[in-house]
C-alpha cells in the first residue's frame, strides 16, 4: 500500500469500477464504487453510508503531500493564508477551508519559502520604509558559510539558487552576502538571533508568531530574517475546535520561511513549559509571558509531540531556541528524569488495559496479542459495554477481565463513587476528596466501626450476609439513580439477591467495608493511575448517513455523539499512560471533521501527545478493505506510539476523505516495498465445512485440513497463538459459530435460484432485464414469477434499489473477491453476502474470519447479535499490529517517526517472542 506523491496529479472522477490496490491508489476510480458500496454497507450503526456528490467531488488531488510525510517533513508542508496582492504568507486563515492539506484548490500548496510579506503589502500605502537594519558585526564569513552553507552556494550576484527538489515550491534559496545576529526595526526594537517575535499579517488578522532563526543580507542587498513558525491552535488541524485550547498556548513547528526584516513587529516572551497531565500543576508552572509552548506540531499524521530541547526545537544551530525560565528548566529536567525512570518501570510489570465500548473485545484482544509479541505484558483488566451479549462473549474469551455490562457514563460515575468509598474506608488517601464530603453514615472515625448491626436494626427481619457487586444507576428501576450494591441476604439464596442503595446500608458497614477492601485489593474497579492503557471506539451514531437530523453545526450537542465526550472524560479522570481511540472515517468527514478535531483537541487540552492515522484492515491481511481512524494519545512521559505500515496489498474500496488523506497509513508512492499478496475470500474461508440455511449447531468439528497460511494461522488454538497469554489453557479444538442467519422461506427460495457463479445476483432471475445504462427493468416478455407464498420471486425493492443500478440484492460473493466492509447485518437484500457455492448468507464464523478473529474466539447471544458483535469489531489484525507498536513505545523503543515496519511475516511468526520469554527476562 502506498500513497501518491505527485503534487500535479489531479485525479478525475470516472465511472470506472475497476478495483485498485492501495499500492497504486487511483482515487478517481473508487468514488463511484464507493457510492454504492458505502451506501449499502452499514456497520456499528453509526457508519455514514450516504456519500453525497458534494463529498465525492472533493476527491481531487493528493496535493503532493506525501513527501512531507516524515517527522521532519512538516518543514516542507505548507499552510497558506489569503494572498496579499501577489504575495503569499505562511498561515491559513480560519475562513479558508483548506486545513492540513492547504492549497489553492488545485491541490498544490502555497509556498512559504517564496514568502514576501512586505510592509507595503501589509499596509498597502505604497511607501517603502527603510527603518530596519542589522547592527553589530556580521557573523565571520567562514562561520556563516559553515552554519548556513546553502545560502552561499550561488554565484556571487545570483539572487536565488534552485534547490535540488522536485517540489517547485521549495525550489529557491535566497543567496546571502552576509549573516548577522542582531537587528533593529523601527529604529527602536532590538532583536537578537533566536528571539521570538510577532510578524505582520494582513489587515484584520492576528500577527503571526515566530522564532527568528536566521538574519541575513541577500546578494541584492535586501535584509531578511528566517522565521520558524509557532502555530496558534486554530491554525493547526484543530481549526475551529482550537477554542478548547488556552489562547496563550502555541505550538512550535518545523516550518521556516524567509521574510523581509521590516515585517518584524515586536519581541515576545514565549515560555517553554513542560507538558503535564495535571492541569492545575501545569497552570502554576506557566510564568508571566506573551505565549507559552509545550508541544511540537508536525503535519504528518497530525502529530503533536513533546518538545524536547535537543531533538525538537533545535532550529538551525540554536542550543536552546525557546525562552524558558529557571522554573521551567528545572521542571524539564524533572520530566526527563521521570521519563527515564518511567521507561524502565514500564519494562517490568503487568500492564493494564481498559477497553471502553468493548463490544465482544476484538480491539483489546488484538492489542494484547500484538503488545505481548513485542514483549509487553498487556492484559485487559476491565471492559465496559452496554450490550449484554457482547459482554458475555468478552467474559468467556477473557475470564481474567472484569467485564462491566453498563453504560460508559454510569461506569464513570461509579469510578468516582468508588474512589470516595476507598477514601472513606481509609484504603486510599486523597488530597482532593475530603472524607467528610462523602460520609453517608456520618462516620466519625476511619470506619473502625464495630457497631453491632443488629443493635441498630429494628424488627431485624433481613440481615445482609454479603455484598456481591456494585453499580451506578437505577437497577431497581425506581427512577432513583445512584450507587447501589447487590446484596445476598442471610438465609436466602441467590434468587433473592437485591440491589440496595448506599444510603440504606448503614446497618451493614462491616459488610460494606469488607466488600470495598476486597474490591480495592483485587482492583475490581480502576482508580486514577491504575490504568496504563485505555482503548475504545465510542459510538457516534449522530453522524450516520441514515440520520436525517444530523446536527452539522455542533455535532457534540447531539445526544447520539455524546459518547465521544464521555470517553474523553474517562481519560481525564483515569489519566492512563496511553490512549487508543478508534472510529469510523466519518468522524473526520462529517461537518468538516468536527468530531475528529474535537477528539484530537480534547486530548491536547489534557496534555496528551497525539497523532491520527487511518488504517485499512485489508492492508494487514484480510479480504476486506474497512478503513478506520485511529487516534493515539500518550502522556508526556511516554513515547507516542507509531502506526504500523501495511503488510499486505489490498483492494481499495470506498471513499478516502480528502483533507485527512495524508493521514492514511501507507508507504510513499515509489517506495520499494514487497507487500504480501492481497487476501481473497477463498484464502479465508474455503476450508470451512458446508452448512445450510437451517444450520443450528453452535459447535462442530472441522472436516478439512487448512489449505492456506491464513487458514492455518486463524485455526491455531488459543495457547498456540503468538502473543497469547501463558495462562491460556489447552482448549478443545472445535469450530464455533459456523451458522448463518436463517433466511425466511421466501428469501431462501430466492437464494436457491441464484446461480453459483461469479457475479450472480437477482438480475439472473427470470423477468429481469439489464439495460445498456446498467439499470434493471422488467422483461415485458416474461410473466412475473411468484413463490409458493404468493410473494414475487424478484421483490420490488431489489428492482428499485439505488434507482435500479445496483447489483447487490441477493448477490453472491465469489472466491476471488473481497468485501468492502464486514457489516453488522446479514440480510441479503441490499448487500453481497451470499456464499459462493452454498444457498445461504456467510455464517457468523465466516464473517468473523473476514475480521481476523481467531477461530477459538467464541461468540454469545442470538445469531443476529453475534453478527453485530463481529461487524462492530476492530479487525483483530489491525489491533494486533497497533498493539505491537504500542508494545515498542511503552518500552521506550526510541523513534519519533510516525510510521514503523512490522517484523517480516508478522504476525505469523513461528518463533514466539511472547510474554513467556519476556517473563524469563524480567
Ligand atoms: C463499535 S462497537 C465497539 C467494538 C469493539 N471495539 C471491538 O473491537 O469489538 C461499539 C460498542 O459500544 C457499545 N455502546 C454503545 N453505547 C454505549 C454506552 N453508552 N456505553 C457503553 N457502551 C456502549 C455498543 O454496545 C457496541 O458494542
């Protein structure tokens, strides 16, 4: 899989329906395919399926961005503000909707290196002012040539020299006569080299903010300074969500431009501040300053990373380029020390994962497998989901996990109550939580209460034997939300267990104390600091294309998108070391990417390092495309994880949104890579036993040996799976969930008449004619055929689906094909889901295979629910690849590049680097 890189490339839309591979994307070819495919494939319930023509027509150029796609590439990536006459300047105004890609609509970037922001241009008064000058001695010639060699390459009088670059935007370097280290502008302001300054912008716009990293006189006598820019939040990918960020907070970049000296306006104090997830502590660290800066903003993968003096802010030859006072230097040293000890701590113990909106647990399963393969003992300790069947599945497959079947918002409320309980019983000291403020029993002391429960109880009818569980909510359905405990009553059995509110439990404080103490020790719930990694895919149904009442102005006000906020609140409360958020691509498409920008901004607000990438599941060895957005977050003391580059070629399906196209995790076009051949349906499912529409068995034996590498791998037993926990006990080797959604009699009879050949669908049934424009119509010469039930063989909805142009209804998949996205429903009415050679839809297991679930992963609930769990899942191979990257980052494996290569043949590595060996080493 690779990206295009030519800035001049302007793909046009065409109606070709050719499949293309990720290694040579031809975006012009996929949009129309997407229109139909995406509009019929619905997953998670929130995936937008209606691609408007407006959206499609935005599929223009990739804008030559790929060459910038390295950590240092940001310096070549350009933003643009409206032109100043014929001039350009480096920042984009909010009104321009160009964003990360920038550009002028042609897909090409404006060129800050050609920046000519003159005072005349800014003021438009036609008066040349010459009150800017360099002062002091010039930098000795030899030293200047050594420090800025490119400025001295040209022949004496030549003004500019072409860079050896294909990017015409970067093609000229202004040649220097001499360099200086001090300048005076307006006859009064003295600027030293590496000072921070405001720079003129066009009228009505805020000044630009820069660090002066060079001062030189050009060979034609013009005086220049080179600006390395700071970005305000709103000028970054955050755009209008930048309001979530403190106004004084700016982000240093690697983008530099040459500007006439007289564009300098005033000197600034920009304080360098350490990132700190303790927002209050950080506030105290900010000294008196014009702005403060704590992060480097790099365009590739919209990355915001920790600022470290040597690596990140070293523009040119500066030893320290951002003003910092003593407090902050000390702070920085402390954080570096913390970082070192953190990295060594990270190597030792079991690492805990909380899976939010866990579904049946595919994402966390993959993450743990991958992380373990990288030598990190990651385990899903807690999982939360509203769906009881999904929870059942997760629990069966991960008996070690505390699975909580409740809403994420109730889970968060519960966590807060739990912390108070732990403080109440003196298990935890908390500066923030006063015991007094949470004292439901009016306790005087530390809970050392040997009150006789019976003394306080009148009537004494019921006595609590044991507290079994707790939850936040309204389990008694009495309209009373709050903390409740599940109680086993003395002399009564489990069938008499009840949920009781905290307030009614003052007679059984000892029982409560025992329960809380035991729960605290066994960590039934995480307290702040207990969770190392949070992963989750908060549902955002408010952006679904099927939702006619989508709130485009502020999608966060839509109740259906509320979970994104809840997810961030849980992160804020628990402050994990790492965060991985997954979502549908629509979060960066809908309402100009509002929700995607919100998620990113919110993590930055919480002082997490962040980057955003889009990954196609098929690129990790599956016969489906399935593009999803993944957002990494890492605390300042940690390495920000990378994105694992694809291992497999894949058939590109669907729309890749333009603005975030450069966030696609892919190789550069032209880069030589040997990807494994793309997977096809046959590779994934051909070894499975034949079953019929009425198959009811949940478990059966395999009847064939595996035929392909994929089949051999997916059939590994749990204890054989690379990265699986050593605790995994040898399991029975049965095939689970190989049963299809049972079609009703009418549909079954229709399916039986669809020929068993490639491309077959309802159009092959009697009475359907296909016109030259590829639309269907009734054949006037054929009488309509009816089923025994009296219903027509060819239903009307099949004829009218997408204006009669679709071949999806009752379509068979074929062995040499792939699917766009495995979805949550299995009805064959508007999607190709029929088995190539059997008269049924793909079984739950076959769908699970397309999602990369190991065969040992058993699912629970009615068959329809199992399809939902599978269709909702993060494809396991993608999660596993991300887990591997997480494992490396967690252990401090140093790399600031946004992308990494997985080991050869990953994950099918026979030689296990599993937790067993890492245990030996620890
Ligand atoms: C996209 S699925 C997650 C899939 C999962 N990450 C995986 O890989 O298997 C979203 C899940 O969110 C759950 N959900 C929806 N609203 C919820 C809420 N308010 N609280 C907790 N879970 C919720 C749904 O039941 C669904 O299982």
